[in-house]
């Protein structure tokens, strides 16, 4: 499947990927509204990990044997056998945080207002995930890799 | 003859069916449960009581699951006996189900200590959807205003929250000196207790209930409890949530070895060939304590079921082990507790803590020879999984130890070699 790969040497730690991810996952798709007025507050599913001078962006790896899927108490987290994607069903999520406890990448975020979790969905419907498309330094690439 | 027979169709049973089908698409599977619709999320019964989830939302696998996995599901029927020589399971209806490979995934049942008056109307346990339905119906039927919850463990706190959401005044009675005592140390417990109390809950520790008394003019109905030190708490309902014990009655009197639960090896096989056990009923490996023990937790039941399923289908797999690991959402204060979160004094252990009273944030790591063996995170849990990865893989954290409890701790703090191994950078 196609995955998002981070190039640490190219990442400047600017955080634009987080901004575009937030907007892409907002209702309004409008940067001002997304950040200022929308409720529940849209949240970024990508995180820039920083430890100066190192930085890189990380989001759900869509693991082959995904610990979050096995651990999910409610059946909200599933592995799509066809696409290889780990998908999260917000309607079924009960915000028990069990997936957060077992994700080695810390890639699952708490949507505290919604009392559910949120994670990368590879921007379904877009040609390229928003974080990849908007990285000013091409530090994120979306390409076919072996699982 | 069914090739695979599974007794119990909850987390461990579901995990086994999925694993078997992963490697054997055709071998016949029969799965038996005494619950009419067992594929629901047991931890969600509190959401049912609070009204947050209906039964449809609670299903962790949809109704098509048994069909899709081509498993014959015998539901609403109890397995009553095992015949190991004959390799068959008897059902209460008299049928016999022969097997080639058998999995016991019978889970747990509530532990109820002897209490005077425990057969009064209004006393409940809290482990099944049936319990949840009965409690919800009772609240409506008698317009219940108050409840006493006996036991302040995970189950007790979950039902307490549900009852509070239903508008009941709840008193929690706990024999230990603090709530969530199996998971939390004194500090973490105190922070959570504070939040629970602010929600209007009364907490009584160091005591239990000695007697359940009737209502004035209706002795048969719950009217209150008398505590062990003599105090009285009036209430309309009593929920006994002390804990669960393995449901081992099927193996009683057979050669299958039990300790507190069914004893299994690293393939989840019992001492009797072709008979496996997984989930709350089994004593599986704890990788922190390096011994087998009861660990009644959903994710572990699921994984243990998978391991059993793979082995039953001939795909050799060993269980890497679990440990005491819980995440809690109750009363809006997220908590994660894993492994030796609250160890006794031990010179070989190093304890790192960080407390921010204002933000109600508390973090604690327990290390042995620079390897994380326990952790507690209160109100700041987003990095729990990274820490758990280090714990599970026994990574030596000496070089970045001072970073572990920082707010900005994350993958970038790990050594490059580990980042490469995890494939987060190229
Ligand atoms: C209120 C509550 C909250 C919880 N919260 C959490 C949580 O937050 N996190 C967590 O990790 N865990 C939690 N748990 C624990 C979790 O639900 C269990 O660990 C998990 O359900 C164990 O799965 P299992 O398949 O081993 O057994 P069970 O879920 O107990 O299922 C066993 C099944 O087998 C059936 N059965 C047993 N004997 C027979 C028989 N002889 N014939 C036919 N059928 C039989 C039972 O009826 C049942 O359907 C919670 C539990 C409760 C009750």
C-alpha cells in the first residue's frame, strides 16, 4: 500500500503539516474557522516530533499487525484487508484510550471535546494527504512501500 | 465433527475465530456461548447503563460476523461438561459437540462475598449486558435515587460513573485504603479520588459492607447497607463490583490443570493436548513479573485468543505475554497504568515522578537496570504507547532517561538506531 514516509534530513520542524492536517479534517476546510471558531475543535492527526536539532513528522503507520486494532474495546478500530489501511470509526469509538496505550508511535490523538480518538486516515478523497501535499520542503512523501 | 470448538464467544473467542480464519479458511468452527448475542464489548456495559450506548453500538463485531467467518454459532446455550477421552463438549440441551481442537474462552464471573441480605431485590453484580439491562430497568422502575457500589476497582468505578450520569447519588465502599488500589499508587489514586468526589460521589475506604438492609415497609427491597465499622448508608440499589474470578466450572474434575485459572503454556495450550484456554479464564504470561497469572483484560484476552487460534490451526505461535495494563476514561480524567506501577520498596528499582497539581498531571516511571517496568500517567497519556513500546521491548533508556517524563517526550528523543528499527525515519 501507499504510505507516508518522513525524511528527517529534510524536515525543518515548521509544523505546516499539522496546520494543513487540521484544516483538512475540519468541517469548514477554512483555516481561520478551523482554528478560531469550529466546535468540536478539529485536531491534527500528524505530529511533528522535535528534539533539537532533530525533527520529523509522524502519523499512523497503518501497521500490518496493528496493536490498536487488537486492543480496541469497542470494535471502532479495524484493519481493511483490501487496502491495508487501519480505519477508525468515530461513531463506534468510546474514547477509552486503550489504543493510545498500545500505539508504539504515539500516533493516536485524543479528541477531548469529542471524547473519541483521532488518527491519520490518509486523507481519503484527496489525491495526496494534506500533510504531504503542503510540506514546503518535501520532507513527507507518499509512496508505495512494502508493509 | 467440527474441527475447532470454542466455548465462549467474547474477546478471546472472537480473537481465536479471526486467527483460525487467517490461516485456515475452511476448517469447520463451532462456537458456543450461553449469552444470546455474545459479540459485544463487555467494558461498554457501563455506557449502556448511562444511556451513552445502545446494544447496537456495543457490538464489537456485527451480527454478520459469525456468517462472514463461516463459524457455526450456538448461542444462548450453556456447555455443561467436557469429555476429554471422547473429545466432546456436552450442552445443557443434551447435544454433544465433538472436537478435534478445543478452546476454553469462558471468561470470568463476578466474585460475590457473603453478605447478609444479599438476596434482596435491588442487589446486582456488573459483568454482563443482562446485568446492565436489569440495572437500567430497575432504576426506571423504582425511580432509584441512590446506590452503593461495593468495590472501587476498574469495574466499580465504571459503574459508579454510569450511575452518576443517571443522576443517582453514589457511595463507593472499598476495603483497601484507596480507590483503584490494584492500578494506582497513593498519589495517583488521590488525584482520581478528588475528581470522583467532585462529581458528587461519596467514597468510603478501609471498610466493606457487612449487611444489606431492607426498606421500611418493604423488607424484600434494598433500603441501605451497614458498613463493617457500623455506619449506615441508605440506598435503593447495591452493586457488587469486587472483581471477577475465572469461570472454571467446565474443567472441574477433569485432568485439565488449574491454579486460580486454567494453566496454559506459551502456545495457550493446557496440559491436555488439543485443549487450549485464553482470556480471563486462563493464567497467561506476564512479561514484567516473568510468571503466569490472571490478567482479566480485554486486549490480552483478544491476543491470547489469537495465539490459541493460530496454534489450533497448526500455525505455531508463542504468546509474548502481557502485563497489568489499563487505560481509564472515567470522570473525564484519563489514566494509564501499566506493569509495576505501584511497587513495594525495592532497592533494585528506580522511580521517576513528576507532579503538576494545578494541571492534575502525574507521571511516574519505574525502572529496573534502566529498563521501564512500570508506569502511571494521569491526565497526560498521549505518549503512553511510546513508553509502553520501550517497556515491552526492554529498551535500555539510560541515554534519554531525563527526557521520558518531559511534556515534549516523543519519538525524536529516541536513539537513531531505534528510530530506524521502528521505521519512523529512513
Ligand atoms: C464493567 C467492566 C468494565 C471493563 N473494563 C475494561 C477496560 O476498560 N479495559 C480492559 O482491558 N478490560 C476491561 N474489562 C475486562 C474485559 O471485559 C474482560 O477482560 C474480557 O471481556 C475478557 O474476555 P474473555 O473472552 O476472556 O471472557 P468474557 O468476556 O468473560 O466472555 C466469556 C463468554 O463465555 C461465556 N461462557 C462462559 N462459560 C460458558 C459455558 N459453560 N457455556 C457457554 N458459554 C459460556 C460467557 O457467558 C461469556 O459470554 C471490563 C469488564 C467489565 C465487566
